[in-house]
C-alpha cells in the first residue's frame, strides 16, 4: 500500500506543478504526459489538463475572519440533519454505478476504468490542503462541484452580498487513506463513497472570502449553502449527508436519469 500511496501522490503533484514555476525542474508537460497516460488517453483530456488554473485562487484573503456582520436572506427551512440524511448505502450505490473501480493496488491504479478530472482551487471553490484524499473526481462530480460553487455565489450576488467561495475538504480516497482516517474519524467507513471519485465533502465550518470587507456571519452562509445543496438534492443531482462531527456536507453525484 505504501507504493500505491506514492504512485497516486505523484498524480496529485500535477496540481502543485501546474500552479508553481518551472524552477522545480519538472515540466508541466512531463506531469501531463504521466497523468494523461495513466488516467485517460483521450486528446480532450490532455487539452483540458493544459488549461492552467489561476494561481490567485490558491491564496484566499480571509477564512471566516471577524468583522461587522450583515443579515443575509435565505430560503432554507428545517434541520440540517433531517433534510440532509441520505445514507451511506444510497451514496455508495450511486458511486458504484458511475464511479471508478476503487484503486486497491498498483495494477488497478494503472487500469482505472473511466476518466478522472484533476480539481484545484478556482473561482467557484477553494480546495484545502488534502491530508486523507487526492484531488480527482469523475467528470460528473467535477461538473457538479463547479455548479454548486457558481449557484452559491449567484444567490449571494442576487441578494447584494459579498463574494465567498465554498471550501472542499475531502475528495478521492484510497484504502490506505481510509484506513488512516478511520483512526481519527469514527464516521469513516471501509466501504466509502469517496473511493469512487464521485464524492465531495464541503465544509460548513468556514468559508473563503476574496474581498477585504467581510460582512456575513458563518451561520448565514451555512444556511445559504444548505439552500443550494437542497436545490441540487431535490433535482435528483446528488445525495447529501449532514456530518455534524466533521463539520461538512458529504455529497455524492447521482447518475443522470
């Protein structure tokens, strides 16, 4: 499993090199070729990966900083734990139907059965430094995450408030990272939907603001995020679970009808 972790970590390095200078001695093209060969041999994937993320999105000005707060209208009603209670069983079933075959050894890592997309901090969301997962999602998951971030800010702008970004805290996991996580997180399970590249954890503990003026309370922002997630959940786009101990919404993209 140690070799597997090193292998997948080498894929995750693409995110680092694509946002850093050429002083590293390893070119973006070298890492692109490695990633594209292993994950997806299509020309479309290669073109997509060559689109470098904007570095500024990796450096938020504030993370839930103190300051004057203004009220934010929201239309969410109910208890988070009641509204967002889609079970692990439902999420794993959805993940199995559209996700990758979980990476369990070197051979499976070299033979992933469908494309994965590398994700990085961008205008729609902020990806925190990952400790128990890797920044890859199936295309449906990457699209859903962008749409959630876009909708979140659309509602903020409509209601005359500052720009914020949601914060992603966990993405694709392997058996090794799951085993490590289970030691510190009792909510973690061996058969995790995160193993399939379909599942995302979005924090409700804090949000990212890219402006100097901080005006929203965390409670208001959580309610707005809940409003957005409930929209997508109601549309049959995803399953969502409210995780109280981990301070996140755990969501899995659903198969399209």
